C-alpha cells in the first residue's frame, strides 16, 4: 500500500518505509527529528513545473499530465519507492498544505498505475 502524509504528522507503525518526496527540505523541520528512510529529491517535479503549478487546483489535471511525463523520463528516481511498495507499506511525505492536490498525491497515482 502507498500512503501520502504531511511531513508534519507523527509517524505511525503502519507507515512502512517513509520517503520524503520534496525537492526542498520542509520548513520548520529539523533533519535529525524527521523519521525518514530516504529523501528522494529526484522524484519531485521540476522547479519550472512546480512554479507553473503553484498549487492551483484548476491546473491539477494538466499538472499531473506534465509531472507524469517527467516521471516517465526518470524511472531511476521512483523505482526505489515501487520496489519497497511491492514488499510492504510505503508512505510518501510532503509539506504542501493542500492534501488533495500536491505532487505526492500525483506520484502515488502514478506509482499505483505502475504496479
């Protein structure tokens, strides 16, 4: 199972492997206190795509299309997540306030279509 969770939420036993999937380190979070198995910067959307999207829900469908195209070009970035998801639970950690329209949610959709 692949879950998404805000990085500010406490870890839970069923989180499984926890991957930070942001290009930038989340504000207000100390590296030594965040419980993650890996920080996968390379799986995050490009800087230009992130700026274009700006967390505008009206752009969600186009954002996903563009982001999926980026992901298609870099399987080495997301393959470790999929490998772990085939073994057990995986949690994708993100910092966005919008819990429905963010890159971790899009990444989850993308990976679930790869299973």
